């Protein structure tokens, strides 16, 4: 009656967290601070609120699934500016698809590009471990084998591409790379992305670069998949994902996009015609304005820098603290992530996510994230400093 593969996925991280804490009350007398979910708390920019408020008439008709020409043009212009792409490299009709949040596209991509067999075997979808759980969900739904690639401190928190078995590469249909990575904040270099692109083309698989945190960086803008691919004169085999959730602190808009390789995008666009609902007109109008504006993004980066500075002053070098190159998470080594999560909630009223819930437990029983917790720096600097003080005291008592 059920798809056995999907039924075997297991619980998503946040229901698991709720189950872990169901019998634990937050410390009395303290205002709870939720750092478990990567949901920016700054509020959407005023320009978006104004457009949404004035866009009610658009709800009287079906919105176009491919998005409006104005939105696709704004996205193409932004990609061209941000990644110094050659003028005209992106065809706005064929190579850009607005999404109702990138989760939709990241999950749907394997359904569009994974064949029934590859190299005479079950196709493989490669992903980092720890990883965004949607990657695995999409792979399983496409009946591919999810293959977890260790992304630990020893490998710079990115998978070591040089260790991939040629036999595995031959049956690989898709490789997810997340840069900056979630949860560790590692940035893939141009050389790293070039190597991934070369492997994708040599073994005829799709490289999906999840760049949803690319605008949340400390000092240096992370390079992008299309940027590196463009240097070869072609976007073949490469698609990238971006979102307004983090860039514009607007997760409730559910607005992002996928762009890149014409062949892959044709399959994605065709599948979305069957499965996706178009983004409401008012949201597309707001998204168009947000992709054209950089001032609110610069203000966002300044807020995150202040948060990292506030937390770093308190944590110092404890719990393996480091300031990530990108993203807004801390990946802290606390010895036992689940036990620390319960202790932080019960004694400090600080809610975090156990690293094990973002990681795959291998057949040998080892979970690469079990010693960690993930903290999302989504509150303003004073609140983050308070969370750091409480948390450090709770874990060192």
C-alpha cells in the first residue's frame, strides 16, 4: 500500500526534536530562545510588505507556473551581476525556473533527472553527510540510492571528491553540493567547484549546487556553480538553487529559483508543469523587487556579523567554536548532541538541534553529527549573546 522506500525515510529532524524534548520543560524564569530552526527573525524588507499588501487583485487568477517574465529577468540580471556571467548566457525563458521555495526544487530535481538505470545499475544520488534532509527525500522518492559522503573537519566540511570510486561515479545521476554548507558554513572554492563540474561532465551526471546561504557571508562572497561553469564556456550539467528566505530574511514568501543547464532545466520545467503550483502574483512582484535591490542584503550581512561577534566573544574556543565563512549556523562539538540539547532546554531555555538529526548513521552504527549541536543565529545580537551565556554555563557546570 505504501512506497516502502519513502516509508523507510524516518522522521524529519524537527519532529524528532519535538519527541526528544516532549518530557522536558524549559528552564523556569527564563524567556525561551529558539535556535533550532534556520528561520530569520528580522522580518521581510518593507518593500516586500508594501507590494504584498497591494497585490490582492492578483489572487483572482491562476499565476503562471514558469513565473513572470519580469521575475525571470530580475533573477537573470542578479545572477549575471553577482557571478560576473557573460551577457546573454542565461536564457530567461529556458534556463530559469522560479520555485515556491527551494525545498520544492531540491526535492523535485531527482524526479526530473534520475533514470531508472545508469551504467546497468541502480542510480546513485550523492550528497554530503551531514546534509539537508530534503536531498535524501528526493533521492528516495526517485528510487535512487542515497550515497552519503563524509563532510567532516578532516575534509574541510565538504565531501572529498578525490576519493570517489569510479564504479560509483559511473552510476551517479546527481551530486548535491551545498556552499556555504549547512550546518558547518564551509565555502566551496573555485577549484573545488571546477573539480565537481569536471566529474559531472566526465561521468554524465547533474551537479546541483545549493547556494541558498551564498549571500550570508563574513568577508568574501562565495564563488558560485554558474560562475565557475561559465569560465568553461558552458553551463552543461550544472544547476544552482537560490532563495529569498535567507538573502532577504523572507522565509514566508516561499520564493526561490533554480537555474542553469538548458537540458536539465527543460526536464525540471516540464515536471513542474505537472506538479507545481505557480507562485502568487503578489509574491512574484515582491520577489522581482528584492532580486533587484542590494541595500537590504548588505544590512542583513551586517546583522549576522554582529551576532557572530557577540557569540564569539562569549564562547571563545570552547566547544570547537569557529566563525564560519558563510551561513548563519554554529556547529558546536558538545560530546553528545542529544544530551546537550535536553540540558540546554531544561537548564538554559535554549532550544537547539542535535547534529545527529542532520546526519546519516552508517551500517557500522557511526553518526558523524552525533557529537554536535546546530545553532541558528537568527535573533539579534543581544539575544544571541544571552543565549551564548546561558548555553555556555549550562554545558560547563
